[in-house]
């Protein structure tokens, strides 16, 4: 059983930790919001998000005009914290549905050709896992499942702490326009680069 803590730090920031490992805080959330903007810019309106976190991607999708946002979040404590106002919460909007489940399970149940985009931000990327069980999320079988759930022209976008040639290669087996967008961020005075890796299904 994972130990999930959402807490207010001494510096006033809200922080999410799982099993003692830092997942995110609400200090620098530009890359989480960019993940949403990336798919909105492609015209996506019906979107699956893997990982609620502190709600910034989901909030940006709703505020940016998405008509349906389905979020799969592993931990009920995270869903409750955002509902109680942590991070970008509460997000009281009928267009948003949050299910407490592994996104891998949710993708398995999705109908084919039903979504405009899938945004995945469940972990730090393929090479820096917080949950070892999430390795499969970056693997060929799961990516193929996501692709099957997308409409023609649909977009798959993944947040990652680093660029990944392997993940780009997996994307390229199914998707066109595979790109990596570098997102410069400053974390506690340090300059870092996060990545949005994405690809698009051809239009029919
Ligand atoms: C980095 S946070 C997401 C941040 C989010 N993009 C935001 O804007 O705040 C990762 C989230 O994914 C959740 N998570 C981890 N593995 C998951 C999985 N396999 N399925 C669904 N959610 C998962 C974690 O509990 C955590 O809430």
C-alpha cells in the first residue's frame, strides 16, 4: 500500500509525496499546463489525462475549452486533496470526470477511435520512475493501446523529465509528427529542462 501525502510545506508550497518520494509541488507548474496547451493547440476537445497530481493539466484543459476531460488517478488521497482545494483544485466542472484507477486499466476499457488526445503525466518519464510498476506505461503495448483509442488526427503527449530516444522510437511506430518540446524551468534557483514528447495519428 502506497503512503500518499499532500501537505503544505513551511515555505507555503503544497507538495505531493508518494512513499516518501517527492512527486511534485505547486511552485513551478508551467510544464504541466503546457502538456494541456499542446493538445488543445492541435484542436483536441475530448481528452484522457493519466495522473491528476495537483490538477494543473486537468484545470488547463477545462479552462482552455476542452469539452470532456477524463482523468485516471491511482491514489484516492490525491483526488480528495484536489477536491479540497490543493493545487489547481477544486475543479468543479461537469466536463471533468476523475476515476480512481490505474491509467493502464482505463485505457484497456476505452472504445476505439473515441478521443482527440491522451496526456500522460503519471511518473517522471521512462528513465526516472517513482512507481516501478509504471514502466509498462512507456512500453510498446500500452502506447499501442493509447493509439487505438485516438481518433484520426488524435495526439498522444507524454510529460517527461528527460528526452527519450526509446520513447520517441515507440511513438514513431504508430504516430506521425513525433516531436520533443523542451520546457525550460527554474527549480529552487536551478535551471532544468522538462520535455513534452508527442505524436499524432494521421488524418484519414
Ligand atoms: C506528476 S503527477 C501529475 C501532475 C499533473 N499533470 C498536474 O498537472 O498536477 C503524477 C500523478 O500520477 C499518479 N499516478 C502514478 N501512476 C499512475 C498510474 N499508473 N495511473 C494513474 N495515475 C497514476 C500519481 O499518483 C500522481 O498523482
